[in-house]
């Protein structure tokens, strides 16, 4: 009888141990699965965090100042022109060499024109055209237009002094109509860079540059609010800036001229939005 009783007990112990072992293996497997799920999630989060870049804007340093550089519009002398079409523009440039490469480290740091220093020609705050000679022709349509032209370094940073820029109101056509309500003496924001497409190394540091007319910027006064891919930055100094940490693809830049209370300053050009493309 004892043998009959002991044998089943032994069998039960063996079966019980086996079941526990299997259950334990299953627990271990479940635990490993959970660990793998957590590990995978953490890896994905880390990857997403690495891909998420922080956009920064910092003041550009190290450019030659060109404090004595001048740009003078010689022609057309009369900016009231009776007929639209091609207009001959002729500038005099003093203490500045068009076509030369700008000295300093920023020519390597930023997207740089191989054609050298030039003039940025901007009509009604539209994207500029670059001119490497002081004389050129431009097609100007009928109407009243706001012209801004200024000297630019080879890497497209504007020369910022009171003589480096030409600002004119142009009236083209026999019945030129001012549809924009231009006030040439009002605070005005003119967009310059970034512009167009950037590839490879040129995507690392984007120049953010603009002109302000008839106003100064300060911590307590007027400012430029820059919104880059939805992130806002307050610029209280009229200076060139560098944008870093941008993702590849389309980048949206919005500039607004605002007062000390954060309100937009009225003007046809004081809010401007552009897109540029970054490619690997």
C-alpha cells in the first residue's frame, strides 16, 4: 500500500515540478517579451528625440563692416516714368568692390556666391534679384512701386549703413495708381534672406537678414518677430543672424515688424512669409 501511495506522490511531485518549470519558462518568456517591448519603445523614443532638432537663431559675427561703402542711384534720375517696360538702372558704388569675394570666415560658413559681392534689388518687398555690375535693365510694370537696393557681401549679408541703401518711390505709366498705400517715411521691414534652395553643407547655417527703414530696433521698442517652422524668436537688434537646427525639406520663415507692446506695425511689407527648401 505504501508503495502504491508513494509512487503516485512521486509522480505528482515530478509533474508538479515540471508544470512549475513550464510555467516559470512561460513567465520568463513573457517577461522577456515585455522587456523587448519596453526596449523597442525606448529606442523609438530616442530615435524620435534625435530626429527632433532644436531651431536656434544667433547673431552673425565676423563680417567686415564696410562702414564707408556707398550706393548711389544715377539713373533713372526721374522715378516718374510715363511708360512701363525695360528701365535702365545705373548705380555708382563707392568704397566697395562688386564681384569681389568678401574676406573673413563667413564665406565658408554660409552659402556664398562665386560671383562675389553684389547689389540686392528689391521691388515691393518681393524676392531680390542679384546684380554684380552697377548697370542693368529691369522690367517694371505700370503702377506705384517701392524700390530698395543695397550692397551685399558675397554670402548675401547686407551692408548696413545709411549710405549703403537706395530707397525710391517709382511711378510707372501715365496713370500710375498706388494700390499699396505707400508711405516712404513709415517704419518698413524689407526681407532679404534666406532665399531659394540650399543643399549639403549650405543647409547647416542659414543667413537670416533683413533691412529696416525709418525705425530702430530695441529691447523696449520696435522689434522683428521671426517665426521659423512655427517657433518664435524676438530680434531686438538690426543685425545679421544665423539659423541652425533646421530639418531637411521645406522651411517656412515669417518676419513681422512689431512695436514694444507686441502689436504689428501697419505697412504693406511689415509682415512677410517665405519658404525655402533644404536638401541633403
